[in-house]
C-alpha cells in the first residue's frame, strides 16, 4: 500500500528516512525548520507523520499541530528534554494526546544508510495492529523493522546510549585501549538498566536493537556525532568548541544534563552520567573523569 508521509526535519536523519521511504514507493514530503509554521500546513493531509527533528524542536512543532486531525506519528527523535525530563513521544502526547504514537529506534547511523548499507531497527508501541501494519509497509530490503511493546524503554535506551557514546569517545580519545572501552561499555549497560528499571521500561529492551545494538554502533564509530564529541573533549576542546567542531546536533549533551538531574533527585547511582555531566560543566578534566570511573570502590560485579 502506498502511503502519503510527512517527514518533520530535513537534517541528516530526516533526509535519510525520507529517502528510504520514497524508495519503498511511498509519497513523501519533507518539512524543514526554515519553512516555519506556515510550511507545516502542507503536511496536514498526510496519512503518516514522521518526527525526525532534534528533540529541542519537538515541543514547539507539536503545539503548532495540536488542532490537526488524529493520524499515526512515528517518533524518531532521541533523548530527554532537560527542562521536563520527557521523551519525544511524551512531548508529542502533551499537545496531540489523541494521536497513535509509535517509536522508531535502533543502530541506524544515517551516513551508512545513505550509502545503501543494511541496518535493522525497532518499531515500539502499544497498538499491535498499527505496529504490524507499519512494519509491513515501511520495511525495506535495506532497513528491516522489528517490533516491541515497550515504547518508553525504547526511547530511554535510545537517549541514554548517546551519553555513553560521549564517554566512549573520551576513553578512545585518551587512547586508553580496548580493555578500558569494553569495561566502560559493560558498566554503561548496567547504568542504563538502572534508569530503565526506575522509569518503568522493560529490561529486555536493553538487550535488543534499540539498546545494546544502538550502543555498539554509536559508542564505537567515528560516524557517531556523540562519539566524535567525546573524542574532541579528550583532545582538550571545551564543550562549546567541541560542539562547533562536530557541526551538528549532539543529543547526548542535553540528555546527559536531564539524566544527571533526575539521578541526583532520585539518588540513582549513575557514575558515568555524573562524570560526563561534571566534565561538560568544566568541573573535571577528561583524564580525571575517566580516572575516577576506573578507581571506583571494589565490590561484587
């Protein structure tokens, strides 16, 4: 079945998704931020909306669309809002509570998909019929889609892995070696599990494509913005200069701030997130941040 699809966001991720959907035979329109609120009206009649903007833009866009008729929305924005601690789909639900929401997340580096390389991802939601329909209509030979019923957990791990990718980039930028990176990422999984459990996500999600799958891609590849940002911090750049050098949105930065604040409020043990947050505030050097993690109290694993 051919769908009319509106993609919100013309950045690397939005453009990549639009291209994949068009290649699958669907009619696709892209809205770019430079088109403003008036440009959104061209998408009011589409059958499916795909939210692929940076998280910071979700709230404002959702408010502009609050009067629109209900239709499914595929939320592809990763991270947590520092002001509210909400995920992208939660921000959408505030303004558009009647819309059926599905989350898309997984190890999907945009530049690899643009080269035609294969990947897999997860559709997460509570409506099994809608999930099955979207899985059938949106899957391609290049991008295979699986499904689960844990949209919250899928969004949480998709945001958290960006924080861990920054830490991995710092580790590699300091040339601490494969053993140190493996140790760091193993503890990163444990830290992600702590947040997932506390916020009501399913632990199984951590060990799927949206969790460990996305973590392995994002925390080991120089194609990842978050990983590169960490490398630049290790090379001595401050936060602002490292962001400028990346030259694109680094979602792990606001997510780190949001998770660190929640962890402090709830007294969750989040040493990796806390040390990255301290580094972003210039309270620790990259060397000190990683050294503190490696010198943590000895205990059972």
